[in-house]
C-alpha cells in the first residue's frame, strides 16, 4: 500500500489480530521512515484517547532507530506509549540489539527487561545498570549465552532469572505485513504523497 493510503489505523487493530507494519523497505530513507512511524503512532494515540481503539500491544523492533539517545521525530510518540499508554490499554515492547543506543528514559519505563547475548562493552554497561545489584552474578554470562537463552528481570521478579525459549515448531503465519510501497518505481509517488501529508 502507498504511504498515503495508510490513513486509518483502526483497521489494523482488532481482537486476535496481529499486524506487522514493515518500514524496513530500502526505498524509504531513515528520515521518511521515522516521520511515518511518528505520524502513525500519533494517529493510534488519538484513536485510543477517543476510545476508538480499546487495547493494543506494540512491539517495536530495531528500537534504537526510533528511540535513540537525542532527538528523533518518533521519540515523543513512543514516549507517550511508554509513560501514558498503560492507562489507555496500550502495552509497549521494545526490541534492540544495541541497547546502548536507546533513550534511557524510555528504557526505564519498561517494567520487565529480557537480555539476550550481548558482547559490546557499551551494551554491557547498559545491562549492568539494568541488573543493578545482580550485575556481578549475570554480567559475565551475557557474552556466552546460548541462542534462545536470556536473563529476565523486572518489577514482577525478586531476582533476575535465566530463561530459555524453545525453537518455534508451528508453521502457521498470523497477521499481515503491510507494505508501505508496493514497488520501487512507486518510490517517487510515495515521497510526493509524504510531502503533501506533512
């Protein structure tokens, strides 16, 4: 679908529906991607405020691209879901392979944190802050964790625990992937539509 055709967010959210909004297409530059995500999340927020949409869970992959340290068009939109979203029935999950690139205020709003294998020193420092008093016990394990194994910590747990996820067995595919632009030749039309909207 073209960027301009994604004006209604309500059709993407209904009970037992999973929708994947794929904004990774190479024909979108980073700025256009962030502006689109910001606009989409602001429309979703307004729909929730007027009770047009009751409950939603957002999972944001590559979160360091959308809520980096410093300014970003998407930061305020995501920050609302992190701070106020629970009151409106919204849950938020952020996923990043570069936790050192995430905004610390938004990261601190996450009640639970699941840390998988990380090796970069800057990312390990963030993990040290997250694990706080248990850092000495778990920090040395993080670079050596097996695939599917992580350290879970948060308000619901008295101490961090190691968790292991099994490999996916089902082949059923739920939800849909909404393409922003159908074909590379539509890139120009998409940018023109974007300019009109902003």
